[in-house]
C-alpha cells in the first residue's frame, strides 16, 4: 500500500504565500512523476504543476510565475510554494504520484488539503 499525506493548506489573505507538502510512504519502488492538482467548488479537477523525477516542471498558465513545484527524491516528497495568492486559487489541492513497480505504473492520490484565499 502507498499513502500520500498532504499538509500546509489553510486560510491566507490575497497576496500571501503558502507552502504545501506531500510525502509518500509505504511500498514505494520508484516515483516517476509527481504533481499537484486542485478542484474548486463546482469545477473539475485541474493540473496546477507537475515535476518529473529528473526535475523537469510543467505549470498551468494561471500559476506560472507565482507557484514553484519541487521535490526531494530521497524523502519521496513533493512541495508546492504558492506566492501572490489570489481568491481564484481557492480550492482543495491534491497531490498525485506515479509509482513504477515491475514495469507497471500506478497512480496514487492524496486526500486533499484545502486552500482558501480571502480577506
């Protein structure tokens, strides 16, 4: 079994910053891709940022220049530094990990951590 545990969400004022963390534990062999998604009320889940094992990154246009994704392969952890937060960033943020084992890659999701941007 693999577990992804997220932390760092909360309430922040517009223009503020938050740092999300997601640690993977359990029967982990190789974590290839890791990423953050978010889902706002009444909307579909969308990609926020993704990072490969080698450190290549991809961002949604709406967060480019404000959010930074990083990972620590030794700790099986991915981070999302969120700066200049806007009310539109309000959502539940989910961590995703692609874990390879025996030639098969499975996708795992965290339970989600809420982020509210409001004055």
